[in-house]
C-alpha cells in the first residue's frame, strides 16, 4: 500500500498503536522469558521462587539431564517425519476436498460437509478408538500418527470459507478453456489459496509436533517410533516421580533429587517450542501475498 | 458470486441425481475417499457409545457387558453438583467465546495497521508464543502474579493506593471466571489472530485505494474494507465455536481452582474426571460425551439456521 | 492411492469386528517352563529410563541373559491401563498399584510357581504373610509386594511419614523442650513468631497448610493422628472392636479445625494457604520462613533439599507426634507393613510365567539386591575392614545425579521388584539409607548438636515407638471398589471437605459453629453407611483371614 501523505491523526494513531503493540509484546513475552530463565536456573534454587526474567544461578544442567536421559535422536527424526508428512498430506487433501465444496453444483456438497462438520462434535472416547486402531493394525505403526486425523473438519471449513472468496468466474473461464476439475483445482485454486493453506500447514504442523498422547497410547513400546514430545513428557514424568509424588517412598535415596518438575518442565518447553517456532516466520511470508489474487482478479 | 454459480449450474439443473454423479465423477473422486476415511475413524468408533448404557468393564467385549439402561445419565442429572458444573462450563465458555473473538479480531486489525513489515512480523510472532506454553506453566505464572504474597498485581494495586490490603484473587469466587477468561486471552489471542490475518491477506489492495479515493479515513477503511473481508471467516468460526459451548476445557480450571471457589470453578470435564475416569468408569465419561455431542449438534445447526435466515454465510 | 483405499475398506470391516472383540485373545503358544529370557515390562512409579549402555543392565544380560523392553506410564494411569485391558494385550510383566489388573483377569496366579524348593528366596521373603498377600476375591497370589517386607528392624534414620513438623530453630529458641500436644505446639510457634516477625527479610508464616488437589488428606487426616489413631485413612477403627467409622464429622475433628480457626484469626496460618499450589507451598518452605505444618515428609522433601543447599540447617524440620491431650499414646509411626497389591504381576499374555518367577527369585538373592540397591563394590560403595559398607563423598553425590543414574542404576525397573528392606544377613543395611553410619555421615554439625541436646541418634527417634499393628491394618488401602456406592460416598466426602474446611478455618469464632453444622448436615446427606459398611466388611474379612495361627 502506498500512502503518500499522512495526517497528524494518522501519525498519532500509528504511534499509539506501536506503543500498544510493544506493551502487548512485553506482556506476551514475559511468560516465555520467565520459562527460559527458569530452565537455565539451578533447580533447587528455583524452588525458593523469585525467578523472573533472569536466572539467579545459571546452569545448563536441566538441559543436560534431558539430553542425557531422553532418547532424543530417534525421537526428533520421527517428530520431524510425522510433522512434514502429515502437514503436506493434510494441506493437499484438505484443499482438494474444500475445492469440491465451493462448487455450488456439486451433488454431494451437503453430504460431505455434514459428515465432516459432525466430526467436530462427536467423540467416541479413548477405548473404542483404541480398539479400532488395534484392529486396523495401527498399533506400533507410524501411520497411526497420520491417518486418524487426516483432513480435520475445522481446517476444511476454514479453507472452504477462504476459497469461496475466490471469484467463481475464474473457475468458469478455466472450464471454458476445457480444463478438467483436477486441473482447475491444481492450477487455478491451489495457488490462490496459499495464505490459508499456510495457515492450515501451521495448525497441522503445530498439532503434530506437540502431540505425545498418541505415541503414549499407541506406540509406547516401539522404541523407533517414539516422538520428541513423548520423550520430553517422559523426562518430566521422571522428575515428578523423583521428587516423591508416589506415596510409598521409603528411603531417602529415592526422595533426593537435583532436578525438579518445575525446572524440567521449563526446559522441555523450550526444547519442544524452539524448532516449531522457527516454522512460523517462514510461513508468514505467504500471508502478505494477497497481491497475487489482486493481480489475477479483474 | 452466487449468481455466477447459478449460471454455471444451468445445464445440469434438470438432470437426475445419478447422471449428475456420473458427470461429477472427478469431484466425487476428490472428496469421497476422505469422507470414507472420516467415517472409518470418526464414526465407526461411535458404536462404542453403547457403553454409556452399560456398566462397562474394559475386560469384556461390548456385547458381554451388564446393561445399565439410563443409570449413567440419571447419575449425572440427579446430581446438583453436575448441574452446577454445567452452569460453570456455560459461563466460562461464553466468556471465552466473546473475549476470544473480540480480542483476536481487535489484535488482527491493529496488526494490520502496522506498516513496518519487520515490526509487524516480530509482534505477531511474539504474540503467538504463549500458545506453546502448557497450562501448567501459564497457571503457575498466573498464580504467582496474583499471589497475596509479593504478587505483582497486588503489589501495583497497593502502591497506587487502589486497595488497602492484598486481595486474594484466587480465593474469591467472584473473580474466578474473569481470571480464566483473561488467562485464555493471554495464552491464545495471538494464535487466534492467525486465521484472520490469513483472510485479510486475500483483500484486494485496490479496494483500499478505491476507498481512499472516496476520501475514506483509516477508520472507514477498516469498517468498509477490512471488516467485510473477514466477516465470513468470523461468522463461520462463530457458528463452529457455538458448538463447543460445553467444552470450557478443564486444565486451567483444574489448576487454578481450589476448595473455597469450587462452586464456580468446577466444569463438566472435571466432574467426569473425578467421578468417571479416576474411578475407571468409562461409561460415565461416554454418557457425558453423548450429552455434550447432542447439545453441540443442536446448537451448531441452530446457529447455522439463524445465520442463513439473516442472510449470512452458512456452515452447512 | 488405490491400495490405500483397499486397506481402508478392509479396515472398516475389521473395525466393525473390533467392537465385538473379546479381551482374552492371548496366544496359546507354549514355551518350556522357565526358559524365556526376553521380557516386556510395563513400568509405573518411575520413568527413569536406563541408558543403552547402563552398567547394571549389561551385567544382567551378560550374567543372566535377561533382556527387556520397557514401556512407561507417562500420562494418566487409568487411561493407559484401560486401553491395555480393553485391547487384551499386555506386556509380560505389568506394574500393579491396585486391583485393576487382577479384577480384569489380566494376571496369572503365581501360587504354583512358588514353593520352598523352587523359589527359596521368594518363599523366605513372603512365607510369614502369604495369606495376607492373596487377592481377597479368589484367594490366589498375584503380586509379590515391592515394599514393606522387612528383614530385621527398620533402620532408616529419616522419617518419611506423616507428622506435625516444626523448625529446629523454634525448638532451639525454646530451649529444646519436649512437645507433646497440639496446644503446646502452637504456643511455641506463636511465641517464636511474635519474637521473629520476619525471617530472612520476609514475613514469618507460623503454620502452613497444603490443600491443593491431590493433597486433600493433609487437612482431613490430621485429627485422626491427634486422637491417637494410626494411618487408617479417613476412618477411625476402634482398637477393641475393630469397628470403622468416619471421623470427618466427629468431635475431635471439630476440635482440630476449631484450633486452626483460632490460630487463623491470630494470623498464625498463611492466609493464602487454600489457594496456593504445591510449587508455591514448596517455595515458601524453601525460603525458611515457615515454622510448622502437618504433612508427610516426602511431600516437602524438595524444600528441605533447597534448605540444605542454602545451608539453612536451623530452618529444617523435626517431626513431632502430637496428640490432643497428654496421656493419649501417639501412633504416627507404625511398624512396617506389606504394601499389598503393589508390585509386579505377570500378565496372561506372558507365555512363560515360570521364567519370570525364576527371574524374580534370582533378583531377590542378596547378591543381586546389593547390586540393585548399593551398586557394584569398589565403584558405587566401599567395604571397610569390619565388612561394613560405606560410600565416599563422591559416591554419595553421584547417587543424586539423574545422568549418572541413567547409566548406572535401574531404579525404574527395581521400583516394583520384590526387594529386601532392613538389612542383609551380614548386618549391612539393605540400602545406604538404612545404614546407620551412612546416616551419621550425612549429618552436619548443627544437626549433631541438635540431636545431642535431645539425646537422640536420629530423626526417627522423635516419633513414637510403634506398637504392634492390628491384624487388619491398614484400613487406608482397602479397595473401595470402583464405581460402588462406597466409592462415590468417599468421593463426595472428599469434595465436601475441600469445600467446607477452608471456610471453617477462615470463619471467626461467631460463625464457626454454624459453618460446622452446615458441613455436618451435608455429610448426613452422603451415603456414609455404604462406605462404612464396605470398610467393615473388609476389616472383618482380614481379621478372619489374616490372623496368624
């Protein structure tokens, strides 16, 4: 956008807005900085409280414990694999289904929409889901991370809503040119939906990256299918047990500890968040590419 | 846009259903397999809902269970505590719904007004970071901030003379819903703006230019260009979220709740956790789940219908 | 793509079948008894995973040939165990905390594999209490308890159980008095707080209460101890008739909360007590400004650790077995008792239960117990000229190091194994914690002087001398049967306590009685009878079946 002249009102607004955003950023950043500070502070010292934005007794030890005790190498690989594969599949398939739903004349439009929408509000619970996955042979199987959640209804609706804003005339003219449905989807719609697809990719990537429960329930005994978050949860769980949350600690050996759940939790949060946080700025650049749409649209 | 679709429809209007299917086989091929996948993974397990009517024991198959009829539902709805928890859940999710939407849209609009790209991206990235903290961490920070014992909020209020003695914010029922609402905003507002920012990116810049030429100021441009552009996203999200009105979450309430404020802090999910999951009673959780599903579906389709009547976008 | 759809189609057919699936689908492959060497193990209680090059694990593989696949409990136990049972597939060895697995028919009875000839170590370990360990439902033995079976007297120097705790500084300041009653205890605290309104620059907290979720028992169980009763959970069991009764609405409970509300009014109790989380509780204790609390030691152990590193030894705590009235015999510390039902069970999926029992048998030998508990001689501990085991300061420190532990200990696996507690036949303590010399070596000068003033050798001696346990003891571990009326009544009572007790303590003298009456009226609405009936039923059963002949 080109603005040639700014009024005084504009300048005041921009100044206030900028200040507001900075205050907001400080408020939003505080919990992160606090977590970082706790993660780099001596665990026993942290117990005293009063750690705000800077560690009082600096140490790498919390990270060292995680690094040494959790099975991070394999876990990182599996986490990356599931995140990449699931995000790519989801983005493509979600866009594909969403495309069929913006075709006003599609006979199954309502049926498909209802089937998807209802999945957001019905939940069978853990045991029936487990029995299903077990009978499909998905226990200790990489695909249990991908298949059950493929194409989420929420993402689908978001993409559909966005695609609806793409002028129908584009589809129409492609049809006149003799393009098939799949080709129209690939060459006309998919490129124009980039911003919303970046959003879906982000949602999916974050959900995949942060997921540990499926590893726990479905792949708990498969060492080569362990995920980063699961290993980190295990490290956290270890520190909790060590600080004596079990009722029958009978000797002091077991109750003694040098890491605490608080410190380990802070450290695993950082370990888990840093890689995925790097993804966002990379996706952000697709959010300003509304220009593409403007240039196509007449 | 609707007019466009109609003209495209014209030739097919009078064909039979099967003829249309044949004609649209590509579209069907593009969507039906995933529908089947959803049916498999989301609907087939729903057969497990029968357990809500049984004294379910996981060691036996669904057919070998003792039938309990409606006993699980009776257990829920005869308990004044559960009814109280429904109220709490509704109250907190309504607060979350309203606060969540207002703050996310407001933040998205303000971010959109920032001209400096680097500054804008930095703020945006920072604002969505708290999403990556677990509730345990966020609740811990909230508890420290609100503590009567050197908590920063009480400290500031005391210093500016707004209060005479520290307020035990987490011990007073009247503050709790507000605290939960504010914590949710703090944690999720940045994350929630992402969708709006994505839909704003679809705005044709020429619309702003045209508005500018008509002499529209900043406020008018927001009102007449930006907001209409995100309206359909907003409405669709609203309809979808209305269906989640019985899901107020449970972690934050579980972590921040305590004895003196139990009457306002306990949600449906906490009740189910205490009386179902922790007692290996899977049927109770299923019964509560069925109840929530039924209410959700009614609300979603209700909201969808109203939206249609008002001439707005529809979810289905 | 097409292949995938075929799979999905096949899957949906299978899914329909899944719903009718039965649990007991274990393989019937047979292996010759006692030859299996590789086991899958479901581990709870600890997730301290041994590293791949773990010293002990290697030794086990080299000397005995055993290898393991471990699966850990990371989240909610009910969820994990629930799907395991529903799916019907179990690891060979499963950790049991209660009767869930037994009731689901997931465990193999061990009776036929255990005898004096086949398993001398296990037999010697459990023969005196065999009948206690059997599942009350069918009289079979399923789980050999991991804890509570002692050889020789309990020799730990540090007390982990429940007590009223008081800062050493408070006792020192008052001239090392003997404290017996609750009134004396609060008097000491009041006096000290009046003299020392701040500690280390922060305001002094006279009495702290942890009341967060999961720690409801801190408030509810204290009165029972004050009344002179042992740890029977939320019932008082008559010492003559063994009649169990809840005491939530008893006069002595009222007396305790009345006292607390008086102290609250005096500003002795932390006003934030009922809203704080456990981290805040620990942080206050770690700062050294909390004079006393009722708690079990393991809960605030991390805070003591912090005080140690700050060298604030006078701010650490001494346990006191308080009673209401002088003349009542306190019963805080009890004789050790079997933790029935907690330990490893062998699942029905295991093809060779005998091999597992034989492995337990080997591990229960003194040789392996020493390796698990003390470690390798010369590396993890030393032996002096009298044959006594001790650790060098470096060896002591590394015991706490998580990284070192992952490489050298197998605590997660050992946690639920049957184990020797007390002492070995050579007189050494079962673990370092049970070795008196090791305890003494851990004492700093302040503690030595402090103990000398009281003429005591260790902290354990501040507690009562435990009388013999009643036959049924303890009532706290009685299975309330998930989903029964007794179970719901129990949950309701806890909910009421959580709601009313803070109000009660914060109420002033004028309103205390009306709040108390309201609380009692609510308790009357609960099906207390169902709960007490269940408790009495099991107590009667135990008296009949557990009595030694």
